[in-house]
C-alpha cells in the first residue's frame, strides 16, 4: 500500500520559514519523481516544484528563490524548505509522487500552512 504523509505545516509570521516533510512508504522511493503542490481556498491546485531521482529540481515562478525541494532516499522523505513566506503562500500543501512526470499518481493528505500578515 502506497502512502505519502506530509507533516510540518503550521502558523508562521510573514517573512518566516517552515520545512515540510513527506514520508513515503510502499514505493521504490529512490527512483520516484516527487513534487509539491498547494491549494488555497477557492483556488485550483498549483504546482510548486519537483525533484527527480537524479535530484534535478524545477520550481514555479511564484516560489523560485524562496522554496527548495530536497530528498533523503535513506529516509524515503522529500522536503520542502520554505523561506521568506508571504500571506499569499497560505494553502494546504500536498506531496505527489510517481515513476515519471507523466505518471504522478500518488498523493498525500495535505498539510496546512498559514502565513499571518
């Protein structure tokens, strides 16, 4: 059974930092592509960034330079380091994974991030 479990969300002040984690199980983690998305109230789910098995990363323009994705294959965990947070970063953050970018079929349950102004 495949599971992706996010953690690390919470309330942070404008300009603060948070690190989200996504613990995976039931997959061959080291060969998977992992990604982070977010969804704010009343908005569509938005791609934040991804990391390949070879550790190549890709980010949306809205977070580039502020957010960093990394992975620890030994711990089967992918991280999202978020710096210089803004109120518009408030959303539920989701972990997503798959064997390739075209087959990102697994989702976590999400973790809430709230940035106060």
